[in-house]
């Protein structure tokens, strides 16, 4: 069971000079529940808890933290610093979580209409150059990045740089993360990767698609539209 007080304790522990949370705001996202926590010393952090549709338990959180950590070690991206995290829900908070520094600002779409053409161009250029840096990174396979000690079967891990590995894709599409749709989503895809080449990746998509077909449609080909 989720213990909000325990989450606040973790946040305070990771904010030097803070002794308590004096204010909090809760915000709902598509894949995370967000808590904006303000400390008695004025500092602010963001605590994120994945929802049931975010992806496979433990793997999604592990992959997200591993990906941010890896990117920060390779290229200069303004990623909020990770202060604390845990992908094991048996911790005192009762849930997986990620606690990060809070970055003040506004979302780009709120300012876009106020910007002139030159500002649009400069913004787009900056984003493109950032994407170029990310695209220049080489990986041994197609799939999700994890820490080397992630709770994944060893035969599903492809060793990467020290401390990291590539493992099964944690995108919700490959897992049973759609409540109320058990007819179509009976369980994880039989092929979540990792894939070493594009052909294998495409095969994974096809295998996943077939695994989502209702059983009666598989048994009776006349029910299949294509």
C-alpha cells in the first residue's frame, strides 16, 4: 500500500538542509502521478509514481532512470538531476518512484504562439541539434536500456557499456497494460526483444500483433478482416 509520508521522508532525506515538506501539489499524467513537494528550506522536488498503464512493473522505472543516467554521462542535456529512485515496490513507500530536482519554467506550447518566426527557427534548430547528438550514440540492439543489475533474465540481457545492458522493450504496447481489455491483451507479447537487427524488430512487432488477436478470431479465420 502506498505510503505518502514515507515518500515525503525520502524526498526530505535527499534535500540537504530540509527537515520537512511544507506544501505539496498532486498532478496526474498519462503514465505517472506527480507530486510537487516544497521543503521548509524553499527547495522543491518532483516525485513521480508510475501508473498501471506505464509499462511492465520495475522494468519501466529502471529503464527510465538508466536512460537518463546514460544520456547525462554522454551528452549535455538539461535533464533534471535524479535524487532518489527505487524500482522495487517492497520499499517503505510501497511503490516504485523517481525523485528529481524541480525545474521551473513553462511548457513550450504555451509560449509558441507568442514567438516570432526567427525564434521558432532557433528553437527548432536547438532541438534538432540535440536529437542529432542522441542519434549519434551507438547501441548493440533495438530495445530498452537498463542498469546491468535490472531484474531481467540473463538470457534477455545484451551487455552494453559498464553498468548498463539492453533488455526487453518496456513500451506498454508489448505488455498487458490495458485494463478492461483482457480479450485483446491477455498477457505480455511473446517477443519483447531485445532485437539485434531491424528484421528481428519487425518480427517482434508482428508477433505482438498476432498475440493481440482474440482467440476466437485465430480459431476461425473467417472472422479476420485481413
